[in-house]
C-alpha cells in the first residue's frame, strides 16, 4: 500500500470558512501544517483564496482537483429571528446553492474526486420525544427538517466516486453559538426554563465540533454523522450550567406561546422546544473521544468563571 501523504502535502478546500465553525476548522488545519484553500464570496486577496458564487458561472472543478477533501459549511444563521418567509428563502438558498455548486464540481472530477464533507444539522430529526436518534433515525416533519433533507440531497448529487459525509451538527456551545442570547439573559438575571425545560437538547462544544470534522476527514467517513455531545442534556441542564458558571439565578420561565408570538412558530419549534436525544453513534463506533463529554464541561470551556 502507498504511504499516506504528509500533512504538508495534503490540501483541504473549505467553503464557509468565515463562520464560527469554518474559521476554527481552518485555524486547526493550518496549525497542523495542512494546506487550506478557502472559497470566498468576495474578491480573493490571498493566494489560498478563490472567489466563487459571484455570478452564475459554475465553480471550476480545477479548484478542487488534487484536494484530499472538500468541506462545505455555508449557510445563513438560523439564530436570526424572526423567520419571515423572505428569511426562510435565505436559509434555503444559502445552503442549497453552494452545496449544489460544490457537488457539481466534485462530480465532474469523476474517479479523482476528493471526499465531500457537507454540513447539515440535527434539525433533520425534527422533534421526537423519548426516541434515541442515531444516524439511522428517520427525518422529522418541521421546516428545518425539510431544509436539512434538501441540503443533504444536494450534497449526495456529488456522485459515487468519493465518500460523502453529512455533518448533522448540534447547536454549538460557544459565546457566538447557542449561548449568545442566553448569555445576555443570564447576566441580567433573567434566565430560566425555556418552555417545559425538560426537552432533550443536542449540543456540542466548538473544540469537539472541529475535532469531529477532522475525524470524519481523516477516517474518510461517509453517510450521515451526528456531531453531538455523547451525554443527554435538557434545555434546563444547559441553562442551569450557564447560570452556575456565571453565578446568576435560573428562575424565570419563557413560555412556549410567548416565544412563538415573538420568534414565530417555525423557529420556536425547530430551535427552542424540540425534544431530540441525538446520539453520536458513528463517532462512537469509529473511535472518536470527546474532549467535553458533558454539557457542563462544554459550558465551562466556553464561558469564563464568574469572579
């Protein structure tokens, strides 16, 4: 068998490199000596940048030729509210259009195609109280579940010549991730249960998200992969862990009807009140070890302790 390529010889192409996950992934790859090409939606200003999606021209497959993997992380923030009909279209376009462009270019390379690691989300599962959601679980029936189904379908069009991994990512426990709105409420002493509070909330730390993506690349995994912490947690567990970390109370309940009134039904049901016990079965069975195995450890890593 041929010897594996050295880190310096490997090249990874990353689309969506300016986001929370993408920027952390690029930093991690480069710190280990891997070459990274980023696809940017502005004029390229560095040798390792390539402008794309600026017009109707397809992505040149030559940009991906010779890469060991292509990682697609594009998508407008689902944390922006409310989800108006226009913003729903933005959520859809910002995911499907880049993924289709990457898939077409990868398919064009045929047997020389790199591995395709394409973002998706645990929103694929909708809400499933009491269920244990491994990668084999069926798709849910919410707007976000339908979006994820279309997103994954666009990625699978890349063809049969390279592994296609679908990253069903949980909300990332980070100051600029799922914690962003909770930090403000908790600091003001206004945090408490969200809806019932007992619904299972999938989660993952940013460090483990990046490490898991690299594990998927290195192991050349294909199919859906749940990028979610290994320990079940509820919405209350997350909120209480944050309140303890910040030395603030956890008392005021946010009623579901109020959230639907302010944020809209689709956003509330997709992000705040779904009950999803998402299990990272593929990561577990392929030898991945979490740095932050509990929600408390993830919160502690993301938020400095109150003085």
